[in-house]
């Protein structure tokens, strides 16, 4: 590893056979693996990075990794650490977009016994979930709380005002249209919460009525298509906050947010669609015109008849895990006279599942 200093005091590193990489002195300083900068036990920073002089320079650099800064701070960079520093963070894996032609043999899937016994199998399942936004777990059994056996492998479930594990089946006096036999249009769950539940674990106990197939739409794919075909509509949905609201006698949930949320780089990080609970505010007429046209364009991409809709049937003992930031889910209607449909579902937060995935991937 060859270390030299540029004219403006930056560190130039050349690995054998590699191109030169120039490191900013402040970037280098605030992440130094030195007990004077990072706590050796936690890896957390001990110094107030924002107080470091902005004109900091590297003044001495030797091939053995020894460096000195213009404020007199000196340390020695381990070669393995320096190799990692110039390699940079691994690029995030982009989502695998899919549509209604996705073959069931390509679904990320596993048996519960396999992921319970083998951390690598759980890691592979969660990697598939991350790539596709959903996964099917088989062999969960017919215990009403069987889904918790899978959840326990990842972490705590999200408890809401409705509790933890909840029934999804037709009941008298339903408090939500989910609890009726009617078809459910593609939607994301609970957009009126903050944060929105990250993952849905939907466990099938009975599914022998006529109808009641599951439908899924890759919302990130739909957003990408909207961006390509109608960039103005995409921009409108990404910049217009709408209100999602749920209210009953004991609960008043509300979240103001856009249907399409992007990060600072412009990548889509969350989509929401929930016809039952969305209301746009009293915006100026021309903004409403744009919003309604954009929402309709997005809806056409995710509507049940669209080519993006994936339709399949969950079998008893199977569990469908869905990314509620990315997917829209629904079902076809069913007739109670022909049989019954009973699912149980719970939520998990995004960081809980992401933590388990990252731990398994870095093991
Ligand atoms: Fe739902």
C-alpha cells in the first residue's frame, strides 16, 4: 500500500495494481480505528466530529500506515482497515422487479423447519425477501399462533392497538373491510401509522371457499414504470402529502405522507396505496387536478387487471411474508356458502427483520 500526500493535504492511497484513491482528511479522521477517536468496545465515536478543523490536512504519511495530521494527531492505519476504507461500502443490492408472470418456482421460499435449524437457510430466505419483497414459508402448521414460530427467529412482533396476532376472516359487524368476504383491492396496510408496519406475516389456516386467492403487486416496479412513462405523475405523487386516517372510539391514527417516498438520491424507498383510508387535503384546484390524474395513472399500473398483478392461492400451513413498504396486497372475493377462509396475521418492524438479515449476511 503506497501512501502519499496531495498538494492540498489529502491522503492518496494506491493498493497494489489498483488506481489511486484520495481520502478526505476529515473523512479519514472521524473514522480512524484509534482509541482516541472510536471507542474500541462499541466502535462509536468519542470526539465531536463537527468540531474538527475544516482545514485539517495530512502532513506525514509513510508506507507502513503511519500518518500525522496538521493538528498534531498521529496514528497508524492497519493495512486491512485501509484496504476496506478505499474499497468503500458495498453497493446496496437493487430490488428484483417482477410482474404477474413470476413463476411460483421462483418465489423466495423455505420450510419453517429448515430456517429454524439452519441460520444460513434463514439468511437466504431473508435475502430473497429483501430482493423480491415477499417470501412463502411452508410447514408452519395449523396452530393459530404458528406464525410466531417464524417471527421468533427474527425478533419481536409489532404490537398495535389491535394487539399482536390478529384474525383475518369474515365476521359479523366487521370493523374493517378486511373482515368481510369482499374482494380487497391492492393496498398497503396501515399507512395511517407512523412508522408504517414494515412486514406482514400472513398465516393461512383455512382456505377452502370459492375465491379468496392472494394478489400481490410489486409497488417499486409500478413506481419505476410510472417514472418512465409519466414522470410528471411520478413527481406529483412523490411530492404531495396526503392524509391517511383511522378512527374509532378509542383510537385516532393519522399519518401525512406521499404515496411514493424517495430518499435523497431519488430512489423509491416506500410506496403506499390504501383507497379505504386515504384523503387528500383541500389543495389548490390545479394541484388537485394533477394529484387525481397521477393517482389514477398509478392505480392503472397496480389495479387487479394490470399485468403487474401476481395471483396465487395460499394453502393451509403456509405463511406469506410481505414487505409493506414495497408491495401492495389484496385478495379475490370469496363466498361463505362454499367454505371458509381464515388467516392470522401479525406485523414486524422493518429494522427488526433488517437486523436479522444483516447479522446473518455478515456471519
Ligand atoms: Fe391488508
